[in-house]
């Protein structure tokens, strides 16, 4: 029996007492992936991206391991909830317009000491001050650097549209403005190179595009490393006691860790290893987060239909944003229906061995978005469920 068949048998045995649809995390794979992130970070702490986990129990599990420190959150409401839950170092990775949240942050010393907010525009400070509602706590601030690669004098841009701040003088100028403003303190700098960390460079059946991506990413890494070092020097000249410089992502951990200017690495998807991370030459991990849909119909030879399964991931729409049928191997979508809201036909010879009530295991395209579909993650050790823990959704928390 091959490893995929062994895993399928193991997952089926572990969850035989549960009804599908259901979601699991294979703890052996999760822990192995965590160890690999730490190895690639080469001594620099890994800050866990909560959007890729979305489960407090698993955040606690990974942060208890050597090599991990702090959370990178995705909304202010989530940040405050995590800080109230006992997490002491929460970096909000995106600017917020949550006035009520800022009022709460500015009025609570514990929260203000635990949460760092993201800023790339003075208007964001104006919004925070307007929302203070009498709260006088100092707000911890992180500045964000635009990491996009610009070519042909800026006419070509490769990378996410995030911060408007690119050059050392821009970052240093904002740092000085924040430092001069009562009630705020610059403590960190962040630069997320998503076009390197979040784009696979080994696309199946597309060797020329894969080579082009590798060439682009090599150029992007070199350009950003030099510019990031200059930015950090400029900001430290204004804020000598800068606490951290955050960079990277699951797909670029080992490259970003080599930069002296970077003090910590952000990663999260590498714990679950969703399908979008199958196309990387920089690392390989073990799929840890899966979901199962039950077979409810057998429409004909070589076809089964499972209940639900239409869980597309965010990003530019395309086939790579769909979950992938994983176990048993060899199933594929019907191109006329794809992954459906209430039913999903699957084609392939393995369908003939599936009975009504059997389950098909899927991998989501992205990591934490799976948890927006399920209240519970069943944690599998070997061939048993060791625990069942709530996702954010299971705790009544849907932040976006």
C-alpha cells in the first residue's frame, strides 16, 4: 500500500465515528511542517500568520514549539480577541478602519502593550486619534514597505498592491512623523514579498512559465534585499530602538532569513501545506489540513457525487483556486460542473470502488480559508482523533 493509500485508510479509520462533511489536521504532518519552517528560518524566530491557521488551539500548539514567537493577525477585532485570550505579541498585518476597536485598544493598557498596528499613511493616525474616545494608551506602530518589483522605470509592476512606501526616505519620513506625534511609538517594520513567497515556481506542464517565474523571483529577491537593508538603516537612524523587522512568507523563508536586516520571518500556510504550495522548488511539506465530503450518489460508471465541496479560495479566479480531490487518488472534477455549492460530481476509475457513504478527502487551495467552512478541526494522531477543537468560526468569530 503506497503512502497516499495508507494515509487514506488511516484518516478513514480515525474518523469512522464521525459524519462527513468534516475537516481534520494531521498532527504528525503539522508538527513536521513546523519543524521544517524553523529549520529554514535558520535561527530567526517565525511569527505565525493567523489567517493561515484560524484556530486558537493550533496557534497555541505551534507557539509552544521552539523557534516560533508572536502572531501576525489580519484584522483589529481578531488582534484584540487574541490579546484578550492571552497572546502577548500580536502584529496586525493590515491597516484598519475599525473605530470601535481603536477606541478599545487606546483605553486598555494590556491590549495596547500586546497589539501592534500597521500604518503606511498619516491619515491612518488621524483615524486612530479620532477613535480614541478618551483612551490615552500609547499605540504601537509598524510601518510597511512596498516590496513590489518595478521594471522599465516603473511601467511594469510585479507584486501585491499594498503599501505606498517604497524608498528609504519615505519610510524614514513617516517614522519621524509618527515618533513626533504624541500617543504613538514606532516599534517595527514589515515587508511581505508575496510575489516571491506566495507564487509557485514549478508549475506542472508549464516549464517556460516556471523558468520565467524563477528568473523574476531571483531578480525580485536581489532588488528587495538591497532596498530593504537601506530602508532599515534609514528607519533605525530615526528610531534606534526598533524592535523587529519582519519579512518573508512560507515560500521564501530560507532566502529572507539570510538578510541581516530582517530579524524575524512570517509564515503560516506552511503548517497546513495547501495545494497552492505544491508548485515550489524551495521547499516541500506534508499536507496536514484536509476535508472530507461524503459520497451521496453514483450516477454512472466512473462517476460519484459528493455532498457540497464548492469552497473556492480568494485571489484571481481560476482552476488553481479550487480544492483538489486528494484521496483516493485519480479523481477529477466534471468540467461542466466543477466544485459545486451543494453537490460535486467526480470522475475517474477510483469512483467505481466508492460506495454510498464513503468519503473523498480534499485539499483546499489555501490554508486558513478552510476554517471558514467548518466549526471544528479533528486532530488526528496516527489512526485516531486525539482531540476536536473549534476553528474561529466554531468560536463564533468570523472577522472578514
